[in-house]
């Protein structure tokens, strides 16, 4: 059962567009793509936060770098995703290398704050890029093109692209977590001094982990920009880093499916509150739908208090 | 489940603490939204007793004075009283303080309340200076983090120095950087780069401080 679960989820995800097309519900196709993209970003954060024990509060910087690099290339006429997306990944990895090299000198709360500081710097710099929209953001005429007779402009094609990226990300995380490198990373999380004493190059392992997560976040950013055909500096704002962190905590820190469950849970909950009027709740609070963040806040508080391992941890606890 | 050692445990606690903080922030923001303060924001008149007669400097002097008094009281509370001693003991070694019979849970809950109360004082002082609106805490929140990180977490002296450094750097940067850039670059470049660098300056300062002193300027002992 445990081994089959991922394949069942994948099969359901593959069949989802067929069901939606039969029902003519294209909104939820686009919504699901959005969840996949955020799930990829949250999964990459989960790699450093959950597996590496590095609480980064600046992950939006890498998502934003990917989003902006791919968008700027698109607006300059480089339409091919085969150039735009690798460029986004490379730029985010480079940014993660630079930021990580400085930030990883610090620990604990100082690390949280210095990653936040770098993300804020990027936010203000992008905000002042007048040539690329400044604080108004950058609108794209169309999504990146992948060739091969596939038109990413259609929601179905984009859905499968986002799904493929997420599946690759999850598989990568699974393999990484069980590799020698992943074991060392988790050993460092458990006890840094011990890992150092055994003889592992702690700093280099942490930095490599940070760069991998940054690169994956860059891909998520490129997909995010292509999905909405629009990008603005808010994608780098610290509240966006907070949202990604909330997704990871909600889903399960250091759990393979944590990022996916968290992204689906958070975005799903917001959509549920904002777009589906529940009469029994509306009877008590007439305009509760305008205050979706209140509901999300209460649910998050409950999760943190009653399920410290997140939703994925709840399921795991039952089985053990 | 392997026995978690103290570093991961603290990190986990910090994380959960942060998540709870976020949730509370969301609830407070939404609750304020329910109170229909969404629009604009109101500038409050300064309380009567602030009008001590310093002309233009009234708001500045008015917020300096209570701020200085509160800072001094806080320093005395933490450094000179028994309860301050217990708090410091609990922060530097939680298990040991517990073993000595200190009710850490109760004490830290109280401490959290005192921190929130001090924050309310700061909010009341800032009301007349900034506009009172739902999101007014967001910018201050990040700046407050920057201040304590530059000063050194857990150090009240550091917080005082950090806030002065951050405040002065930010103000000087915003006032003079555009002019300074105007001397060296084209006006078009200067008008774009000046404000951008000025808003980044505080964070740049923090990154530089942490690079050279990863524990902040005044690391708390213990």
C-alpha cells in the first residue's frame, strides 16, 4: 500500500484533465497547475528547512529570481522555454550560491534574519527596475514555448508540464534524501558538531543543499511567471517567503510529501473559503468570505498546536 | 524517533513559535479588517500631555522621552531584579533552570506578555508619527527584527544601539544618497538608483554586520 500510494496519486493527477474536460471546468485545471507550481517551490524549501535544518526566510528571493529572469528573457524576445527555464534555474542557483555563502556563516535566528535581509534587498532592487515594470510588474504576451508541437498556452499542456516538473522535483528529493549526500545533510541537522567531528565538510554540504533548493525554486518561479503571464515584485516580498514556509509547516517539515500537501492544503483552503459559500457558516458570520486569512490563520494555529509534524506527520503517526 | 539534541529542539521550537506568530498575525490583521479600518488610515492627534512646548520637535521629543524611560526600566528589570535573573537563567539553560525549581513555562508566558505590552507602548507612541492603519505593524516588524539582530539577540543594550544605528543609517541614506549619486552619475541614473540603494541600505548593513559578527554587535552572554 505504501509503495503504491505515489503511483495512485500520479495516475489520478494524470487523469484529472480528462475528467475536467468532460465537465468543461477549465478553471480548476489552471488552479491545479498553480498548486503544482507552489508545491514545487514548497518542496524545494522543505529540502533545506526540513532535511537540512536551515530555516530560510528568504526563499521567495529564488522563486522571484527565476520568475524575473524567465520573464525578462520572454519580454526581450527569447520565447523558447529551453533557454528561458534553464537560465532561470542557473540564475537562481547562482543567487543561492552567493546568498548561502554569506548566510551559512550564521546559525539559528541569525540565519533566519540574514536570509530575510537578502530577500528584502532583492525585493527593493527588483522594485526599482523601471525598465522591467518596476513596482507595477511585468506582463507577458504569452507563455514560453517548448516546441515539439506542444502549445503551453493551453491549460492542459501547462498542467502536464507543471505536473512533470513537480514529479521530477519529488523524485529528486526522494533520491536525494536516501543518497549519501542526503544522509549527511540529515546528520548535520541532527547534530552539526558531531558531523563535523566525524569529518564531513559541513559548510560545503549545507551550501550545496542550499544551491539545489534555490535552483528548484528558480524553476518553480519560471513556471509561476509563465502560468499567470505576469510577474510583479511581490513574488519576492517577505510575505511570500512566509507563505512558502507556512505551506511546509502545514504539510509536514522534513516529510517527502510535506510541500505538496501543504501547498494543496493552503491554496485549497483559501479557494474553499473565498469561492464556496457555506450556508451554515454564513448564517453565523455573514461576510466571512472576505476574511479568508482569518480562517487560514485559525486552521494553521490548530495544526501547529495539535499536529506539530504537519498533516503528513498525522498520517505517519497513525501508521506507526 | 532518535533523541533530538538541544539544537534541533530549539530550532524546532523556534519554527513552531514562528508559525504560531504568523497565524496570530493573520488573525489580528483579519480581525482589524472586520473592524472596518481597511480604508486609508487615521492620523491621531498627540496626547495632551505631550505638549510640553518644544515647537516642531514635539512628536520627536515626546516619543524619545517615554521610549528612554521604558528602556531604562527594562534594563533594570532584566539586569537588577530577581525575576530578570530567572528569565536570564531560563534563556541560557532551560533544563538547569527547571531543575532548580523555576517554573519556566509560566515565566516565559509572562515574558511573552510583557514583550507584547512593550510593543503596544511602541505602537501608541508611533500612532501620532505614522498613520494608524491595519498594516502599520508590517514594516516595523521587519525593522524590529533587523534592529535586534544587529544588536545581538537577547541583549537590551544591543537593541538600543541597534535601533539608533538602523534609524540613523536609514534616515541618512534616504536623505543624502540620492544627492550623493547625483554628484557622480547622470540625473536619470541617480534618481533611479539613489532611492533603491537607500531602501536596501538597512539590510545591507545587517548582512555586513552578521558577516563579520555572526552573533550581532553585542552578543548576549550565556
